[in-house]
C-alpha cells in the first residue's frame, strides 16, 4: 500500500523528542513489510543537509508568504525510505530549534510554516505534485501536520483517506483567531465543530475533526484522553469520534537501540552475556564525574525537564536517593526552574549527582546502558520511548502507572515476580510518597544481585520491535480504504 507520512521531524535528520524516532522507524518497518511508503518533511536546514540524493519534483510557490517553494525528493540516509522535502527558505531556513526563535519563544509565523506542511501534504497525496507516485493513505503526525486532513476535506472530488496520530495531546498548535484568514481554508471551517477552540485556531483539532481515523501511541492513552483529566479540553470532541479512535503502541528501532551493536557504548552486551553492562556503568560514572562505585545504584533521567515528566518528584526525593547510597545522573532540558534546580543539586553533591543540560544523542545511549534504574515518573505519558530503550538495555524502569508506561512496564510485585513477568517498578499516585515507595522497593531489589539479574533478564526478553505496530497500522490502512 502507498502511504505518505507527514511530520515535522525525523531521526537522524532532526530530533527534539520521540516523534522523530517514530517517524524514522515506522515507515522503515512498513517498507520492510513490502509497503510503498514515503515521508514528507519541512525543509529545515538539517533536512536539506541530511536527505540523500535530493532532486526537484515540483515547484509550488508562492504560498503562505514564501515566494519560492520547491518540492524535493530524496531518501533517508540510513533506511533508504523515500523522503519529500519542502524547500521554502523564507519559512524554514532558520538556525537552531525548528519551532522556537532564539529568544525561546515560538516563531511568530509558525502558523504559516506548518500550514504549508499540511497544504503540501494534501496536494501531494491528492496526486497533483508527483506524477509518478500517489498516496492511497495520508498519515499525519501531531499538530504540525494536522491541517492536511482539513485541506483535503476542503477539496472537491475523490481524495485519499487520512489517519491522524496524536503523539501528545498537550501540544495542540494554538494560534490567535486572526491567523485563520491566512490559512487558505474556507471560512466555515472556523467554528465550534471545526478548528475553533476557545476563540483560537487549533491545528490539532483539524486532525481530530477531519481525519477518517485517529490513533494515539498507546492503548491506555487512547482511553485516558476520552476523560477530562487528560483530554486537554478536547475530551468532548474526542468522545464524539471514539468509534474511529485506537491506540497502537510505539516500538523500538533495533538498528538504533541495540546493546549488542550500539557503537556509542564502551562495551556491547546481550541478554545472555551482560558483562559489558558493568563496564558501561563504570565508563558513564567516570565521564559524568561521578564516583566510580560499582556498588552504588546509578539512577538516570533522560527526559525533557517539564512538569509533565514529574521530575519535581525526583528533586523532592533527592535526599532519600542519596541517603541510600545511590547516585543520580540527569540528561535533558526544558523548564528553567527545573534546569536550575538540577544544576544546583549537581553543585551541592559533587560525585553523587551529575547533570547535563541539553540534548546529546550519544550520551543518551550511554546513560540508558550504564544506569541501573531509569526514572520516568510522568504525570501523563502518551507512550514514552525511554522506558522501552531501558528495557532493551537491561536498565530497569521506575515509572508511574499511566499511558504507555502502564502498557509496557510490569511491576515487580509478588505475582509478577512468581510468574516471571516483572520488568520494573510502578507506582500510582503522582506524589513524593508514591514515588519514594517505589524507589525504596527498587533499591531493596538492587541489594539482592541474583534477584536483580533475574529482573534484568526478564526486561531484556521483552519484544517491543516495530513489527507489531507496523502490522496494526497496515490493518488500519486497509480498513480505512474499505470504508
């Protein structure tokens, strides 16, 4: 089946979060199953520099304020998946973060930048731009691509069905109502049952309203967003479309995340031969300036530093962590308050706490391999990928029972231990007491090496490859084409 994926980022070209990993791995897995899959990306500098063998397919401009717009076609540098890139220098040729200006605020014309992405997707999927290829299904990812189903719905005549995947409902692409007139959509699309959301334009709502199928990145999150607590004000709209909503769990790309072959690691290891993991821990401790103590449990955070991720619970539990002889390593960036608090903890506890502010893909791999426990105490988590990486690398996740974390980590309670299903530690209430109770249980398990090694073996035995997800999406595409 011919499927066009549309998104704002893709690993290894450009990555700010898990979306990039999904957009890289899912099309590659579908292509391996025989799918004729392509990806459409905005022409940020990293895209133009990283996509191989680019050639011009069509000229589109002027539109959305850009005088020159060209559609290019090349291939992903690692998987070979065909990739279209929208070359619009006026909108995309900017340094740094793809969404944020140098002052840390959103680019003032983000509504135009991502309207162009959705509009181009609709034109391409509708067969108007590349005479050699036409999509049977248009698959749009997150708010950046969510206008595409609306642009298709505004067109007369036959059009391919659309699938819209919500990676995180908290990010909705909200803009002032005044921008609607610049989006090249019919005026009647801006109303309560359309793109209007509390007097603003919601890009994400366009996908919810106009896509033929809606998916999220885990089954539990698909149920959670039907309720007000995690519906982000859109739960009513989502309940209206519940019949076409489903949750398909994300996977792990074994070509990128594999402790047996990962070139970032000091030593490789497997489920059956884990000697290299101890070397990875010692190397990580040394690189981060931690005391090189094999007997100290090393706890890691690899995450955006935001309220969503529950990392204030970690800060509030720091004394408890250190009192038990454990170490803490943090990699991430985000909320300035959290950044400052973690940096302060690092200064106050040299040798016991290490903090790297920013994103470093190489260090992320080394931390997932070298740590003993990965902390993911999220208040909400659509899927989560770091806990999947941790399981694969034999680093036991400590997570809150929410979203995709609930779907992927089995708590080390008595029944799960007896049946060999336990793979980590899970807590329920998003409180310091709840987190610390799970922390205490995990560190007690750490002090029993035979038990800990059994848990590591069970964690590494889990299969979260993209094969299952790709198969489920294929079935979904077939259903939506038959509808």
